[in-house]
């Protein structure tokens, strides 16, 4: 399965246009006019959203008009496997973090990445994951006093 470059450009333009539309919709909820000598909260975001939509439309039109032979594969099977090998563990990290907490998810993700992508030995991957989690815990929880999602496992051990 090959995805052509023009197809990807139109898909990306559509996605960014959708983001612009969401920005505009949110701005409309807050008001986009002037009130008592000052703009309402949605005034500037609305026009930023409009610029995003405009830029996306220009990109899509340029892509559809331009037919200069740049229809090569944007993403072929081998590249898709590489992207999936990077993307799917991040999805797993996100899901695990939602249920077990950020630190457990981080440990599993870093361990997996070091073991598979970096080809670390088992004990080095485990040590790296542990160091990353401890450093992040100290930075966020102790130095910045910003509590991150800990999940049921750390709460069970009394780490709040």
C-alpha cells in the first residue's frame, strides 16, 4: 500500500483546516466582537483560526492544481512499518499511563524503547527506565511541586 505525496498533502491540509474550524468554533463561544472598547475573548483566536483555514485551503488548492509529476510514494510499506514501530508504542504508553499512571507507563515505554530500538541489554534497559522515572519524579514532584498522574500502583505504595 503506497500513499502518494499529493494525497498526504490534501489529508494534512484537511486536518489543519479542521483544527482551524475548532479554533473558530471555540472563539465563537466566547464572542468575537468588540465590547466597551476592547475585544471579546474570542476575537483574536477567531482570526487565527480563519488564517489556519485559509492556509490549509491554499495548500489543498495548490496540491490539486499542481500536477508536475510529484506523485511518488510518500509512504510505502517499509516506511509504514517504521512509523508504526515508533507510533504504536507511544499509543501503548498513553493507554497504560491513563490506567496505571504516568510513571509506570513511562517506565514500560522507556524499557521497551531501550530494549527494541536502542538494542540495550535487559539490565541496561531496566536501569535506564528506572533512572528516567526517578529523575522525572524528582524534577516534577519535588523540585517543581507539580504532581503528575500516579495511578493505582503508586498510590497503593503510598507514593502520592
